C-alpha cells in the first residue's frame, strides 16, 4: 500500500458541464491505497467466502477474472477492505 498525503485540491470547474460545477477547494485526509487494482477474481473470492456482498459488474465485457473490478459502491469497497484487514 502507498500513503497518499492529505491536503487541499480543486474539485470541479466553474465553466464545464453542470454536474462538474462549482469549483471548490476540498480537504482530503491522509489515506492508504493499494498499488494495484482489485481484480474481479479477488472480489469474487471474497463473495464466495461470505465476507463480501455480491456486486455484479454492470459494464459489458468488464468481468474477466484478471480485470479490475468496476462498478462497486463505496460500501462494497469498504467491505472488501475490511475482509482483507485493510481498513
């Protein structure tokens, strides 16, 4: 895992699409992030072990075992991290 230092960043824009406005300064706390993505295979193993809830990929052709798991909610991701003791 890598430590991502906290700090301020600019989110959004004042001129872009409506759902990107307004630009704002956002503070993010320091956090840790895996250096590689969670694969479909790893996530599905967690589901089979009963430690994670099933989160079906809703994008076509993005469910091969070695591809990154996409389309999960924050809660699904947190559940996976807890099951891996990475919280």
